[in-house]
C-alpha cells in the first residue's frame, strides 16, 4: 500500500472516510486485492456506494445480492456472479474497493 493511501485507511485497510474516495483510489485498492476492474466491476462498485449512501452501512453478502438483483436483475443479482467479480467475499472486497467501511459481519 502506498504511503498516501495508507494514511487514508483504518487499521483493517479500509478507507476511513467514504466521501474522500475517487475512482483512482478504487483502482489502487483493486490492485491490492488483485482484481482487474472491468465495466462489470464498476457497475457493482457504484451500487455498493449507492447502498452505503442510502443505508449508512456496507452491505453483507446477502444484502448485496438482493440490492444488485433489485437494480440490475436476476442475472447479476446472484452470489455466483458477484463471486466471479470479487472472489471469496464480494461484500468485503467490493466494499474496500468502493472506499466503504468493512461490513460488520465480515472477518
């Protein structure tokens, strides 16, 4: 993690202030997460930010799946689709890249 990015993060490596996020910061986090961002990733990243703005919390995986399903339909609102974009934990990895706090129920 670069020193500039590190100074913006909490002890878990998540951005302290979600409002200081930029797409460039998202790219930096994606590099750290070993995720190559595509248009499909950005679509979910912006939905994660919308969710946080609406509910003042980062979504758990199930809530993320349901939110994506409501916004983008059943093809994209599936765990398998989100796992293909953000392996292991779409909510945790996606939230980090989107500049959001770590979801409360994620390890």
